[in-house]
C-alpha cells in the first residue's frame, strides 16, 4: 500500500493553519478495508472540526476594531421556546442592519450562537459583529435586556479560544449562524511535497525550534504543532498553526539582530 502526504492550508487573514495527513493508494488487487469511527469518536471529531471552521471564519473576516457581544434577557422578555429566541435574534439583526444602512455604515457582518442555560433555562446570544456602532446604540436596538460587549482580542492563534467557547455554548442541534457576506478562508491543497520521514521529524519540533517549519512555510511564524498518531494505519497526523510575519516587524527583528552583533 503506497502513501503520500497531503497538506491542506487554510489562510485566514493574518493566520494560517495546516492539516497534514496521509493518503493511501491501493493496488488493483487490494480490497478496500471498511472502517467507521465509533459515534463518540465521530462526535468529538465533528465538534473539533466545527470549532476550527468557526475560528477560521472569524479570523478571516474580523479585526480588533470589531466586537464580541452577549445579549441577555430581562425577566419579562425571556423566551419560552427556542423559536422565540431565534425570532428575537433575527429581529435584532434586522434592526441593526437597517441602522447601519441608514447611517451609511458598512454592511452588517456577524457570527452568532445561541445558548440556553441548563439550570434556569435562560437564553443568551453570543455574537461577533463588525464595529462602527456604539454600545449604547446596540443596547437600544436590542431592547430586551443587558448586553456585554468588548473588543475582539486576538492572540497567536487568532480567536481560537473564543470560537471554542461559542461552539460549546450553542444549542446542540443548531450550529452557528453567519451573515452571507463573510469571506471564506483560502484553502490550498498540496500532495506529495512532504515525505513520511519529514512528517515524523516535524512531529517532534515544537515552537522553541521553528526553523524547519519556517523553511516549509516562509513568511509565517510558527506557533505550535499538534501531532496525532493513528494506530489503525500506523501513521502520524499533524495540525500546525502560524501567524503571518509582518514586514515591519521582520525588519525590526533583523535590525535588532545586527545591533546585538
């Protein structure tokens, strides 16, 4: 059974994550081995992929000038059903979209998940929206309770932590909702560029020794890699995360390096 390594690069604004995994080619005489993951394993894999997809979407479309919001309800307004909660959310988005258009602001961009508290059954809406509207106005447009708002905070992996939080808070049967005007991450697929030997080597390199990663993906600073070993096919899988090296920052680093000499 022959094998080659496939790279899937997801370029999301200033961030990039890469999935590297083996692809097997069987001979004509070989019979395909059927294997399905258990339901628990598949569920965890689906949740993990959903978080990664959400993080990529936010990293691609939003910046530190944009906001993270939580919309809550005062007692008289708390919905009795999921559908009422979704109707409230849709009405809020419609009014906010109208306000932005009326005031010649950029079109509304958003990503949202809805949570229902397990103890009290109270609903919350968690949003990422583009900036340009002050918090007081957003509260007035919501009109059903308190809002919590803060600028988006990006770390070395962008908004991965926020994406994980939003994904875990959502109603189990409803994935996140996003405006249709969001850009999708750029995905690049490459086969056979890296050998199996190279993958094993890379799986031992951490962020303290990123030189090899920088050679493979120039222009990006290596953040971390997560290797996974699959005992079924005796192969290593890699997830790697990067942030774009800004030209000014790169020049300063080179300049400081020369000064030290």
